[in-house]
């Protein structure tokens, strides 16, 4: 009985809020476990609104009528097409997503007038440059990209000759994109791959050898 009472007193002293050694309050805080993040299996897909950029034409509400005259809701979407339209003032081809009706309206009224009515700045649209001087430059410098002079480039001819570094240079690929390649490999990106039939070696004519044994 006495030993049990002593054990109880000892346990009570250990579990006290005050420490007999340091004289500081002891606090017990349970370990916090971070919530487990379970990846969501839902995939969010965002679709562009089907609206004509020039005319603002949207989908139309309609009813699908069956044989028993029951009506169910359906939508009639506009026939949108991604087109390249030539802008004469800017001398460029601008990329737009317009309806087939707008294509006919552009031929009749002009691109400048319809873009002004729709509040579209044609200078800010994605385009393909069609200026004569630009086309002449591309014809003379096929695959080359105009780059400004580097003020930090090495100018000492002796160091340039002794240097083994070959910096990358920009070139236009066949798809019209810019790629940074090592000097000497520009032809791999600017020229189309030549698909030629494999050369089959001609069969050598078999020589007929006749040996005569004289006895």
C-alpha cells in the first residue's frame, strides 16, 4: 500500500504543470499532422466563346421538334472560321476568327470599315508581314534573323581566333519560328528534307568462265 501511494505521488509530481528542475511551466502540445492533399481527378477545360470578332454573331436559341410535336432546347452555333485577311493599309495578313457571313461582308464593305465598327485595332492582331522590303530581305537572307549588335561581344581578333566557343545564332525554321542553333548547322533547319529514293546498286553481270583441260 505504501509503495503504491509513493508511486502515485511520484507520477503526480512528474505530471505537474511546474518543473522542479528549471522552474518553468511545461506545456504539452500534440503534434499537428498536415492534411493530406488528394489530387483531384476533375479536369477543367476552358473553351473559347463562339463569337464572330467582326460582327459579334453568337449562337441562336432554337427548339428541336420531334414527330409528336414535343420541343426540346437546342442551340444553333455560328459557322466560325479562322481566316487570314489581307489588310491593304498595313500591308499584312491579319489572323481573325470570323463567321462565313462576315467573310462576304468584308469583301463588300472592306476590312478597315468593319474593324472600326467592331472597335478592333488591326495593329494589335497576330499577323504575317507582307511588305515588299520584308519579302525581299527574306529572299536574300533565307533563314537569317536580324539581330542587334552586341556591345559586350569580343573585339580582339587574336582572342576571337583562339576562342573555341561557338555562340548560338538565331535562324528562321521552315515553320516560320525562331530557333537558336550552333554556327554551321543552319541548313538543317532552313532547308526542307530531301526525300530521294535509295540508290540500289546495279547487279554486276556474271562472267562466264570456261576452262578446257587438254589431256
